[in-house]
């Protein structure tokens, strides 16, 4: 068995696919192949966790910018909203929501708040 070729073949599989292969198809693969599948699965899970943490950091950063400088965040949010990537669209929507809330809070504060 060529290890690199096998890794190339299974690297196109998603995390759920690899989990399914590892759990239900053990009799179709050798012990060495199952070890490789396990390694690739763990590597993909780590990459996914890193991706999610970076996405959350970006969301938090843009929300802070939206609270401090809503005009700039409005421009960035609109640009991200019209992006092709679903990740950027999601961040753009959240940024625009925080911009809207920030503007409402500013209008409320500048208008004098509740007058009793």
C-alpha cells in the first residue's frame, strides 16, 4: 500500500464521511489503513476547530468595530454581505445587526434618553 496515495484518496472526504468509514467499514480496510484514516480524521477536526475559532474572533472584532465606529463597520458589513463566501456573508449580517443596534443606542443617548 502506498501511504501517500491512500492519504490523497481519503483527504477529499469530509469529517462525517471519515467517521462513517472508521466506524462501520473496519472489515474493508487493513489496520494500517484504519490508523491513517484515524490520523486524517483527527487532523481535519483540528483544522475545523481552528477555522471556527478564527471565525469567532473575526465576528467579535467586527462587532467591536461596529460599536465604536458604526460608519466604517457599515461599509465593511455591506461589502462582506455581498461576498460569495457564506462565512463572510454570516459575519457581514452580524456586523450590520450590531451597527443598527449601535446607531439606535447613539440616537437614544444623544436625544437625552428617557425623560421622566
